[in-house]
């Protein structure tokens, strides 16, 4: 909850109206917070970004959804993966790690560009990272 709230706070400082979604390693939402003024689609995009990180990140070696966004540009196979249900090739999510292992992800949707969403997600993860086992 604290990570999601921090991500929303950071985005709101720039007048980005977003939703934050935290998923576990099964891709199941554990926290969903829609910030003030965030439109309805932001929930879906925040979830899909976080889902992409936990489902494809461990296999392809990325811990941010921007990693998949870049992979789609260079791999002839990745664009087809982007058609998998709930996967999306947009920046905006960052993994939570404990003991060097991915344990979930925080996705943000609603800023004018996934790169901006990802900055907010990173701030949220950073807020709680020191409390996760290293």
C-alpha cells in the first residue's frame, strides 16, 4: 500500500493522474489504488504493466516493463508475446525484489507516457525496498 501511495504521490506532483496496482508473482492484484482524477482505463493499464513484469520478466531477464517494451523492438518473437492475455508492451512497472529475486511488481497507468509512469513506479518501489530482505 505504501509503495502504491508513494507512486501516486510522485505522479500527482507532476499533475499526472494515475492508478497504482501491485501484483504478486501469480499476477494477482494485491493492491489497487486509483488516484484523484485518474480515468477508468488507468486501472487496466497499471495492472497489465505489472502483470507483464512478473510473468515475462524472470524468463527474459527484465525487472521493468520498459525491458519488455525494448525487447519487442528487437526480438522477432516478442511482438507475438505482447498478444498474450494481460501482457502489454509499455513502460510503467517495476519489480519488487527480495533476496535478489522478484517477488511482485508495481504498475502505474495514466501519466502522459509510460516512461513517466515508470519513474513513479520506481519511486514507489524505492520507498519500501529497504524493508525487503536483501
